[in-house]
């Protein structure tokens, strides 16, 4: 009686552990909406029922409990295999798969109640359980070979050793004995399987996050390119269409002797040209980066009354169109921030080529970064542009106490 009590306690502990595991997988399935988590949850729930059935057999020695145990064993093995196939190959449920479960239950009934041989029933159940468990291990090994994964490798070895362990039921102990040994070994395999599947879930989550990040980066690149194309189009329309119309109107007003109206049109024409230049300066496309930067810095100084200087390494090395656009937009946004937030009297822009990279520094003598720098839309936009080019962006307080922005872009030189 003492031995039976110990064995039942061990089986109860194992059942509790398995039920907790089933609950964890069910919650994972609810959270991540992955079908194989629900299948794993069902497998461990049936496994816990299996332990209850064998406990009933240990207490009563009735064949009904043994039949339920054998049937639950086969269903558990099939569910674990199905979960592995769902995860590895993305298989979808087909009603014909239910025949495998019906076959496992039917064979347990035939072996126990028709053939009426404990040896046949036990051996056939062990062989089937071992084969299905080994098959599950092979599925995970193949997945690990296709997609390197520590979780899949752990699961492959776990189910391989667990499948071999099943063979010791008829070989190493007679029916109904050695329960403690079996519980101890099964608990180890259950913990290993749980660890492997959780590693697998984390690995899949990480890969999904990486894929999502790559998609977002691609979308960002497309948006930036679309933004530049749209800016170029609008700037051309303003310069060529609206600018020409306003110019013709100004000439007509001058010829008609209406100076006040002509001056109003001249101011409107100047605003249109400024807006066109702000959207996409034609000099950037026609003459290149350096003239565009000089015009940008000079215009900034005239508009804001902040003394601004541009320093460029000589001789100027030719840059790709993509680098030119990124560098121009960074300087444009940085100078806008200087005018809005810094309270500076001087601003300095330096562009240089160093060790195969292009280094851009924009610095002022204003208030500098006050406390922790909070990223705003403009800074995030600059960072996205630099990151797309494989570079880096650093913002903080400069040597003179003002704000300092430094961007480093790799390469950037055109082929000569």
C-alpha cells in the first residue's frame, strides 16, 4: 500500500505539471494565434488524462482503465506529431487525419478485449508510441537543418531519446512495476520538450519581428523616395507653371503702368519661388550638392539673421544622387531647428570626406540640448534617411555648448 501511495503521488505530480504546461501553451495560442500552440495544449491535456487512467489501473487493475490509458497514449503521440508538422510545414487540418486517432483507439480495444493479450497490447502500444515519437524528432531535426534553431535541435534530441525510452517498458520492467522510474524519466523529457518549444516560439517571434522590421524599413525607403519624387514634381510645377504665369502677369502690369499691382505680384512670385526651392531646389538637380548647400546656407542667414558658414573639403569629391539628397535634407532640417529652437547667433556646416565616408556636422552656439534629447519628427526623419544609407546619426551638445548634429554616411563617391 505504501508503494502504491508513492506511485500515485508521483503520477499526480506529473499530471499537475503536464496540466500546467497545457495551460501555458493554451495561453500562448490565445496570445499569438498560432494553431500549433493549441495542438500542443491539447496533447499535454490528453497526456494528463493518460496519467489519470494509469493511476486508476494501478489502484484497481481493471482493464477498462488500461484501455483508456492505451488510447490516450496513442492520441497524445499523434497530437505531438501533428503539432510538429503544423509548426514545421504549416499543414492544415483535414478530417481524414481523424482516422489515425480512431485507428489508435481501435487497436487498443482489439488488443485488450479481442486478442486479450497483455503482451500484445503492451508491445504494440510501445512500438506505435516509439515510432510516432521518433518521427516527431525527425520532423524537428529536418526543420533545424532547413532553419537553424536551437529550439528545434533540442526538440529533435528530446523526442529521439524519448522514443527510445518508450522501448524499455516491455524490456526492462513487467507490467505495473517501475512506475517511479517511468515518472522520473517522463518528467525530464516533458521539461526538455517544454523548454525546446518555448525556445522555438521565441525564435519564431524574433524572426517574425525581424521580418516585420525589414518590411517597415522597406516601406520607409519607398515613402522617402515617393516624398522626394512628389516634392520634385510639385517644385517643378510651381517653378514652371505658376512662376511663368506670375512673371507674365507682372510684365503685363508693368506695361500697363500699374506699379502697385506689379509689386504685389512680384512678392507672390518670390513666395512661389521660395516655396519651390524649399520643396526641391532646382540647383540640386541642375548643378549638384555644393551649390545647393551654399544657396541654402546663404538664404538661411538672410532670412534668420543668424550668421551661417559652410565649410567643404576641397577638392570636392563627386557624390551619388542619393547621398546628395540625404545630405541636403539633413542640412535643411538641422538649420530649420537652429532657427526655431536654439536661440543661436552663429551656425556652422562642415562637409568632409574621411576614410571612405562622408561626414556632415551642423553646429550652433545656442542653448544646446536641454536634458535628455527627445526625438521629434524632423530628427526621426533624418535618422531614417541616414539609416537607409547604412550610416549613423548623432545629436547632442557641441564643444561650444550649442547643439551639434553629426551624420556619417559610408561611401558616397561616384565612379570616375
